[in-house]
C-alpha cells in the first residue's frame, strides 16, 4: 500500500534547520549542496541529503517532515485520529500492534507539534478578540490518581467556539472524603508537599495576560469563582467587561457560559483520560497538556463548530482559515520552535517542564536535537 503520510514534506529545503544558523529564520540568499542520500525501510526509500553552505550542518528532506526520525512514520496520522476519538494509549497500541511506549512518544511529539501550530494562529486570533464575548471556566480532572486533582481552565469564543488557550493547574484534593482518605492525603502531602493554593489565581492571570492585549476591549464571562475576580483585579484592564453567572444555573444553550460547558463536555467525550471513573487517566501533568494541545488544534481546525450544522470549524468562524483542515494538513510539515516563538508559559509546556510531584522517576525532558 502506498504510504503517502511518510512522503517528504518538501522537495526543496525551505531554510537551514540549524537554529543557530543565520539562514534559519530568513532563507533569503541561502545556499546548500546536495550531499548524497540514505536508504530506509519505509517509503520513499531513498532520502536526499543536503549540507548548508553557511554552517555546514548536514540534513535531509526528512528533516522538514513531521515524521523525522520515526521508524514508523505511517503511525503518526492514525495515532492522532485515535487520540481524539477517545481511545486510551494501550488501546491504540493494541490496535497498531506496537508497545504503548511508542504511542506515548508519538503523542508527546504530536503534543509539541500542536502547541507550535496553535501559536502560528495566536496573533491573528488576537485581532478578532473584539468580535465576540469570551468565556472562561475550569474542568475538574486529575493525573496520577484522585489525590492529585487538576483544573484545566479554557478560554473560548462564545460564537465561534474557538479555543484561544488553556492552562493546567494543580489543586488540593477537596470534597467529601472518608477518614482513611483524609489520612492518606495527609501522608502524601507530608511526603510530597501540597499544591500552592494561589496557583489558580496566578495561572489565570498568566492565561489572560498572554491572550488579551493590554487595553483590549473584550467582554469576558465566567462563573463566580473568587480566583477569577482576584486575577481580573490584578490584570487592571479598564476596557474589560466582566460578567458572572452562577455555576448552579441550568446548563442549557441559554446559559451565558454555554460555549465552555459544551467545550468541556466535548473534552470528556473525545479524550479517554478525562472520562469519569476511567482507568485511562493521565499519569503525569505533562501528558494532560500534550493531549489537550492535540485536542485544541483538532477542535479549532478540523472539527465542525456545530454538530447539527457542520458547515464551518471554529477557526473558519473566526476568519482564521478559509477551509476545514485535514489531519494530514496539520501534520504536513515539521514546525521549528525558534521560527514560531511562544510565550514563556507555552515554552514550559513545550519543553516538558511541568513536573508531577507524585510520579516516580519524573524529570523534565531534555531534547537536544528534537524540536
Ligand atoms: Zn546553516
């Protein structure tokens, strides 16, 4: 079977892949030489190699493909689809006959790719902020176990349903607990420390700062959570109009927070890790972030905004794209961090620096070459 997804992204290298080379950002006047080829087991078997005439870095046509360095380039696209179709990683692994660590690595790569792809739309999305009210709310979930709850806060357009951004915050386990559960929580907290109670306010403030330009005229809807009010007071944007709705108000289409309520239902429906009472919950905070980055890109660019009238995607409604994207188009070519750039908060997610205190052998990832 011809394997189109493993085809090289471009026949002519678009720029030098070395981030330290002067021709990495701007390829005007760039010269490179062909430098032989190598053979590989998947199609196309013959891969052209090149060398930069400026920095002498060797590379190949595969360097610019989203499947660079993969032994199974054919898996990247189907794994993306399975991820947003609500499958657990071990289920996906069984489907393709590989070990689940392979799926995990592919999801991490897809997550990084999607974080960068989302950044390419950020500036254009910011110019459309005045077009519609925004709505912000958190989804309760957890990673590693019920003792480690997380709040996944999203910022969504009320009419376009475009997801502008999200932030994942560690919370302390609360709510009804048995005496044994309280004792266990105390033991864990003694050993591993307690999540910062001010983390939510801090993260919300950072989320708003990254997404709302200073003095942006926006209407923001939230529920009555005190952290939102504190963060908005600290933001000091006189042009921002804040409207609150009680979280117990009926969650119908008439509810002012409908867009985010629907978004969260869809998050639980599409991601196996956010389903209630599941065994497929994420084991690390960083995994929640990678998986949600994939979901966000798919929701904005591929999935129709309305299921009943599937005419346009959220990105189309906002005027960011003129057609529905396919998963193949999302993975068309490799994205380079330095060429795109990202706010510090997103960079931490990209570099895998969100360490889970409860996970064994947890450490921040270090990627020397991989982008
Ligand atoms: Zn170079």
